[in-house]
């Protein structure tokens, strides 16, 4: 049985939903494990679960109603950004900044430059904010500058690479669309010429057919005249 062709945005949203679900479950399991080990308190774990699950549930609900919704990519970007900022500020280890790279990879198929700006901008601001917060609270010192440089530069370069990849995808898609439209126009022009030629042939056939009818009518008239002449000759011979 032939499968129904899935629209492009529907296909992308479906893939993103699966990736988002995997990421949400992994993070949820990791922080529940932290709570079980005693590394995190119950209130903190509940807050994390809220920030982790609510955006995903909203994403899944809207996808179920409209798989081709353009809102989904922004729910993913902004929803995860809130969770990301919360985790950065309350992180027990400095390596949590790498979480954003999973979202970087996820948003590339959308080919949306504005989405890159939003995601990369929020990620960069969240990391800078977490660094400032760390210096204010004393959890970071000048001895951590090397780690901070790696963190901020990695986020900025990652956002830049996502932008470049998205830009290339957009250009390639535009080129393909231009080629498709050019081919379509060429096909339409060829079809128009073919229809014009066909119409000309049809007109010629109709003209020939009309002349044939006139010829047949003339031949009929001539035949009748010949019959009259023959009849007259017969009468003359009889006389």
C-alpha cells in the first residue's frame, strides 16, 4: 500500500519531537538520580521537573493538534532556554553549559535564521549571566578564568556554526526552489508552444475538412448535372 507523503514541516517537527522527548527523559532521569543520591533537594528536583516537563508537554500537545505548527520550534528554543538558565545558575558542576549543544543540533533542520538568533542569543546571555552570578556569590574566582573562557567561547562559536549551517541550508534550498521554478516555467512554455502548434494543426484540419465538404458538395452537384445531361441525351436519342 502506498504511504501518504508527509509535508516537510510535519516531518521536521516529528523528528524534533522524538529528539526533544529523548533529551527530556534523559535529563529528568539524571536529576532524579541526583535526588536519590542526596545531591539535590526535593524542592530543587520538583522545580527542575517543572521546567523540564512543561515545555515538552506543551510542544507535544500542539504537535498533536497541528503537526505543521510553526510555533513548535519557538516553544523548543525558549522552553529549553529557561531550563538551561536555571541549570546554569544552580549547577553543581561547570560542564552543564554543554546541554545547549543538543538544542543547537536539533534546530538546524528548521533552517530558520531568526530561531538561530534567539537560541544562540539566549544561550550566550545565560552563560554570561551565570558567570556574573558565580563571581557575585563567590563560586567562581579569577582562578576559573580559563574555564570561563572555554565556556563562553564554546557557546558563541557553537551559535556561529549553527547560524552558518542554517544559512547554507537556506541558500541550498533557495537554489533548489529557483531551479524547480525555472524548470516549471520552461515546462509551461514548452506546453504552451505544443498547445499552440496543436491548435494550429486543428485549425488546418478543420479548414481542410471544410474544403472537402465543399468539394463533395460540388461533386454531388456535378453528378446531378451529369445525370440531367444523360437523361436529356437519352430523350434526344429516343426522339
